[in-house]
C-alpha cells in the first residue's frame, strides 16, 4: 500500500525501525506495480498507434520503457528496505 505523501516523506527521512523499513518496502512495491500497469497500458496503446497513428507509437513506447525502468527502481528500493528491515530485526534480538 502506498503511503500518503506527508507520511512517506517523514518515514523516508527517519526510518528507525524494522517496521518503518517494511512500510517503505510496501510503499515502493505498490508504486512499482503502478509503474508496471502504466507501462503495460502504454505498450498496448503503442501497438494500437502503430496501426492508426504511427507518429505517436514511438513516443508512447518510449514512455512505456521509462515506466518499466521506474518500476525496476521501485522494486530495488523495496528490496533494500526489506534487507534493512531484516538487519534491524537481527540487531534488535542480539
């Protein structure tokens, strides 16, 4: 679940606990899904434009590629926060 902007900003700047990192990982995972859906929609639109409006197809596909790249970055951020959450849990039990 994506966090509200104010909560995200606060948590992104403080993230002191494993729970904070889990919340951030969930936020980035949800954001990645949004980018993936956006990319898929624009790839489908690119296929349509290829037949109907070829001048638009290239830019729509270009945008889709950027959305996929953004999704990948969001998944990487989520993965790092998951790792940090695990590290916090280990240190809390040590």
